[in-house]
């Protein structure tokens, strides 16, 4: 398996593992202590290559935390038809 292939399976497996842990912890919490909605995982990909960001997206991750310029670049990768814009003065 190539390094890219190994990263792909790692991203997918790591995401699955983390989401399962979040779900389990939420389910085990006393009902009175739980938030109304299950927690949302926000992936911060600031130091990761674009290919790994795409892999996370393809594995189901939909929430990413980034600065505005990086978000715009991320959206260009995922949505090349330019359907989305970042509205901020930081980019």
C-alpha cells in the first residue's frame, strides 16, 4: 500500500474511531447532563495537506475549523464549481 493509501485508511479509520467514542460518551452521560444534541466533531486541518482534507471529507467529515483563507482554498477543492464563498475581510 502506498503512503497515500495508508493515509487514506488512517483518516477514515481515525474518524470512525473518534466518532464512535464521542457517541459512546454522549450515550453514557446521565440524561440530565446531556446537551440536547450530540456533540459535533470539528476537524482542524491547518497543518495537513489538501489530500488528507479531501479524504476526511470523503469519509464523512463535514465540519472544519480554519482561518478564512484556508477555508476558501478548502472549498475550492471540494466544490470546484465555485458554488460557495467566504464572506470575510480576512482573505
